[in-house]
C-alpha cells in the first residue's frame, strides 16, 4: 500500500525527520523516509540468520552456481520490472512467477516459504512483497528464510543510497534483510479541473474535508471525495488521524485502543461521508470502480486521499485520467493537531538465503531499485533509492501529466508520516478486511465496529505471542 513501518516501530528513523527536510536531495531524502511505512530501526523479529564459517555473506549458503537460473516472484505491477531486467540482461536465466504480492495482508509469501522450509526445496530466489513485514518472521532463529544483505552480499554504497530510515522495516538487530522498492506516504490527490469548475477550495484539514464532502453531496451528488472499500483504508485514514490501534512498542508488545478520541472522530467522518455517498465503499481496483461511464465512480473522483503511488497506479492506470487534470496537495490533518499522515505499503525486495545464485539475485534487486524507468515507462511509485528518486521526480514533472508540481507536497508528506503506527508479524489489512469491511457489507457503521476491530487485533497479536496493552 509501512512506511510507518509495516514491520517495526520505526521510531528512531523518524527522529531525524527535520534533519531530512534539510537534506540536499530534497525530494528524495525526505520523501523517502517516510513513507514507507517506514521505519525506524527495530523490526518485530528474532535473532539474525546464523552465519557459516566460510561464508562471505554472514550466513550459511547453498552451493553457489553462477549460471543457475533465478526464480523471481512479482505482483502484476512489478512484472514489467522483471521483464525489463530480463531484456537488459539476456544472458541471465530468469523464471518470472506472478502472484498476489501479499496484497491486502494475504500472507502468501510467508505461507509458501513455510511449506518450502518443510519440504526442503522450492524457495524463490527473489521476491517482491507489497507489505514490509517479512523481516519479522524471516529473520527468526531456525528459519533462515531470508538472506542478510549488509553482511557482505550487498555493497554498502548501494544500501547507503536509500532514503534515510526507509530500510528500517527491513532491519532486525542491525541486520538488513530487504531493500525498499518505493515509498507510500499519503497525500491528497484532487481533480483540479473539477474543483475550479465547481468553485471549491482544496481543504487542508479533515474538518474542512468533511464540510466540503457535505457540500458536494448536495451540490454535486455522485461525485466522491475518497474511498473506503479496500483493506488499506485504516492506513490512509486511521493512521493519519493518530488512532492508537497499532502501536508496536517492542519486539513482542503492542498497544491498542480504538476507543481513543482520534479513532472515534475519524470513524464518524468516514461514516458520515459514506452515508451522504461522497465516500465510495467499492474496491479501488475492482471492476465497478474503474468504470468511467457517466454514473461510474471511476469518472467522478473529486478528491482522493491516498499514497504517492496512486498517481501512477490509480490516476493513470485505473482511472485513465486525462493529462493536466489531477494535482497533489499536502496531507490533511486535524485542526490544531500535528501535521501528520499515514502510509500505504511501498513494498520491498527480498532474497532467499537458499538461493544458489546469490550474486545474480543481488544484481537483480540492485537494478530494479536503482532504475527510475523500465523500457521508457516510469516507475509507478516514488523510488526509495535516492538517485532513482531524483530522476523520477524530474521525469515525472517533465511529462506534464499533473496539474502543478507534485514534488513539494509529496516531499512534505514523506517527512510527516506519524510514528505511532507500526506493524508486527500479523497483518492489519487482513484484520480490517475480516472485521470492518465485512461489517460494512452488512450495513454496520465503522464507529460501531471499532470494539470488534480492537478485539481482533488483540487476538491476532496474542496468538503470535504479543503482550497487548489497552488504554
């Protein structure tokens, strides 16, 4: 879609937020911190992988074969990345496999790897995940599922090229197990053409946003100001509202309190906008939403709070919005409260410790993260790798697709991701889908589902050995 971090608490990474704003590489540096779900330093996990006495990589490796084929798992969005790598490296044998990418908390990667661990074979060499929490289980003593990157496998010059804090979700006890693909700080996308046509002012606070939604419901029924039909909804709205539903306070400790005022007022806002039909409850990537007929919600998007990657994946991909129509504004915040925002994924690349061709695998992740475009097509997300991000920002602006400069608000959002939201070994997206989305489908309000949401979070965490504190 965590980047606060989707695996760890990441507090430390964000302590340098203001310093990042002063970084010379502006767009990237900050931007990239954020997001991500990004992070800080300590992932929810266990011990580092064991190291072989003769291994140059800090862990016991399989017998290496420089001509061995690479099996690469990608989601549909990153499929072009792998295909472009194959085209640029015709001598590398590549077996590309598409899967769901762990979208919506499916946990496919962990489930499959557990099966391969038991079978003793079948592991992919490289995997992309849309969530960032694999370090929380892949680093545990006895699994050896993921290869440490900063023990000799990946050069420091490459790892140091990532935005400050962005590798925090990949790091457990000082060992880095992944590299970030792109960052996903939440901003406010809006249709500048329609806003000007209707005479509306772009909101800066959640209060103004709700007031405008009420006005739209009366003056321009059918137009929408956001969506709440996907599993990552809490990462856009609840996270940005500073709702303490997912505060990972330690390797195995969690604080959750969905009755907090910040949770309640955002739930009320969502319920109100759903009731007046300005908040869509359709899945953003579902067939019904993407229809752009006169009555289709896909063609009547006035505003859309969402991550940086919405620009490429949603506006250009799903909505196929005309050039020069959409613009970006800074994240919304509650009046009188800190200017913070949420984060929706970003994704990461992982290498299996069982790979028989580790150098080729490392070369692959270097190439796909340090390249800003593939066969002339820009990366749909905001690269976490600073040099690529700089090129991406320049190239994105040069396309003239957006109505105005998107760099400033995205950079601001990157440095404003709230640090009170983390992610452990369980998936918040899966919890939200199970409890809240299913409840909404039955006509229940989000406010009424908050207690059940908390209970399910507690249950999931406790099953995995977390000590849960409620306030």
